[in-house]
C-alpha cells in the first residue's frame, strides 16, 4: 500500500472499510479505546456485524445496545470496577434490541487467537481452558495432542477480522503509527486484520526513530484518521486521563433502554462527528 | 483508631497473607486494595502484576479499571497483554493469583460467568477474563468473596475457573501446574482446603465472628478445621493505610477530565 491517500477522514475510513455483516475488532485494553470509530460506525448505520474484543465494555455496550451486532467474540464483558455492561446483558438475557450470538473465551484464549491470526496460522494454542465449563458451551475451543510429549493442548481458531480499529498517539503522513503506554492486544489485533484503520491524536510529518517503540509500519496500515480526543472517555497516555466519573455515570445511563437510546441519539447520532460529540458532553476545552 | 468494618477486615486479612517479594497477579476491586495495602505496610518489595501488561507497578491510588494510566505510570515495565499470559502466567512466574467470583463451591471452584442456564441466564456476569488461566497456573490462589448462601454454594451454576474440581486429588491428576486455592477469604473469616479431601473447612475467624455465623452463611454443611484460629483485629497502622488509600482513590476518581483540545 502506498502512503498516498492513506490519511483520510474517519467518515471516509468507515465508509471504505466497514460493510454490513463484517467481522470488526475495536481493540485497546482500558487505554486507547477507539470510541470515535465506534460512534462513526453507528452513524453510518452498519448492521449485522460480528464484533470482536477482549473486553466489551462501554464501547460495545453502546454498539450492541444500538443493534449493530449479531455476534460477539469476547472474554470479559462489564463496566470495569463499576458493574454490569447493562446493554450487553440485556442483549444476552432478553435479546434486546436483537439476539446476540456469543463466542466466549478467556483473555489468554483471545490473545492466542489474535497472535495466530497475526502470524496467519490456522489456530492458536495455549495451556488454557483447564477445568472450565467454557469448553462445554463453546465448540470452537478444542485441543491437539503435542507431537513431542503427547500432552493435550487447548486450541482456539485464529482471529482474522475483516477490519481492526485502533486509536494511538501519533502517526506520520505515510501512515506509520506510534503507540505509547498499555498496549493490550492492539498490535496483534491490528496485524491479524485484513484492513487496519487507526485514529490518532496528532499527525506529524515524520515520526522520530523508535528503537523499541511500538510502531505499526505504514505498509500494514490501511488508513489513518486524525481524531483528537478519539479515545474519550477512555484515555491516551501522555495526553488525557480516563474519565472514571463518566464510566461511573454510565451505569445509570445504560440501565434503562429508553434513557440509553435517548442519550445515544442526542450525543452520538445527533452529533455529526467526534468533535461535536465531545462538545455536546462539555468534555471539550 | 475507630472501629473497623468487616470489609476492612477482609482486605487486611488478605493483605497479611502476602509476603515481601512475592509476585502477585492482581484483579480489580478488593484484591487490588489488599495487594497495595500489603505493599504500603509489611511487603514493600511485593511485585504487582496486572493483566493489562504492567509489571512491578506501584500505584498511588487504586485503579478503577485494570489498565488505568496510574498503573503504567508507576510500573517497572509495560509489556503486551499476550506476553503477560504466555511468558509470565503460563510459564509459572506468578506466586499468587488473587481472584473474586460470584460463586464458590466447597472445593474452591469459581463461577464468574452466569447465574442460571448458560443459554438462558437469569443473570449474565462478566465472564472469565484472566481468571481461568490464573486459577490454573498461579502457584497458589487466594479467593475473596462476600459470604451469602447465594455466593458460597453447594453447586455452581457454571464452573468458570478450577479450584480442586471434585476434590480428593482430582486437580493434582490434571495438567494444571498451579497449586489451586490456599484460602477463601470471606466476611466472617477464612476457609482453607483440608488435606486429602480438598474440601474447604473453617479455619480462621475474625474478632467477634462465630462458628454459627459461618455455618449460616455457607451453602454446604460446613466442617471445622481441628483448630480454629482467631485472627487479630486490624492494627491502627493497617487501618490508617487502608483508609488513606481509599480516600486518595475516591478523590482521584472524582477528578473531572479535561481534554487538551484547541
């Protein structure tokens, strides 16, 4: 992929890379969660998505509650330190607004599946899923016999999303991406995907050499979109902190279907872009 | 120092079981409070590992989520999440795993997935996260759980993470390399596994707690260890450190966030 035309608007990136029915991963482990990308997918009314994410917290609570998902691959779903992801629960417990098929794993299992996907191997393996009923309810969790020792080792099918969205601090105009701080499985999820879209706080002409810095090199990045505040209410190391009070308030917003819908319509669907979303919350300076 | 609550006693009892220098895989909530209390009191060189990839972190306030910036800012190093699970946990480099759950059974197996049938749950819980592999690979685990007849149960609705499975050596016959739960810390005292049967029995009580209270709070016929130890009340230093930690945390989490946008 050439660098020409790689820097696009978020709206253009979503229009170009997300189609109904696709497998879509939005990664970032507490840190760098691509909220702006999620909201743009909602604005463009994508449907029937297979969503993949280790921790479907608020970002997927919003997407699932708005009815854009038919299936979810995950390993932990809640509002961390606060309680339930109410919209996720409502989808699983009551099929609202739509029934949601779940493909449930452990963190170690999803991590292995992303690593396998990044390496274009058919499955990941781990000493995992030992003594858990997850293997009874998820037929995709299987095992192989080690050809050297005979030990049974758990396997998970590789994850290769049609598109992965990440958020990062900086990118340059060719599409090289710099990430600083807690990484989660961002790099693996990005390299596992068929297309990789990254929103960033800042665009620079050229990134300085980073000997061990996490740089996603330009030729694995499909599109870069400038999106300041794009991880809010999650955080960006060195730029802004996690809005823990927002996560605590979300519990009340999301508990009731009507309150949730009107909040989303007002702040997300009613805002043309992420800057307007932030302004509608008064989160912008 | 004023009176203490059972929640404080649970946290302090959990913290006391950690030793200086131990490598501890920490979960959010009470485990995180206990591990940091240990670090701030008797175990300054404890190594705290959070699954977000932060190794040797020394947070000044407790994280609300497992990947808060506070953990990265104060960590010795930050590694990718797949490495935490593969190179550190699975490789046997964790001494103590600290787990919570919605249900625990008499053999220390845990449910954090679902109440009711999996396909038609009455309450969908968050799920395994890191717990299943922590339970399998940490050299030992401590479980913290508030005691009710709905939490300490005869039968789990779903087994998310293994304790001693069906007991009587069942765990030792698997390929799990970690030793399993050494203590279940709850709000009347501590249950520990009995040698041979692997069944959790009452072995420690907090000041003021009784055997009757423990029996009433446990959903299986609770047996007693040969000797029931009486846990010492929190010391003024422990209470002061714990309350100051919680106060700092509350203040930090209420801070409004301003985005550096122009």
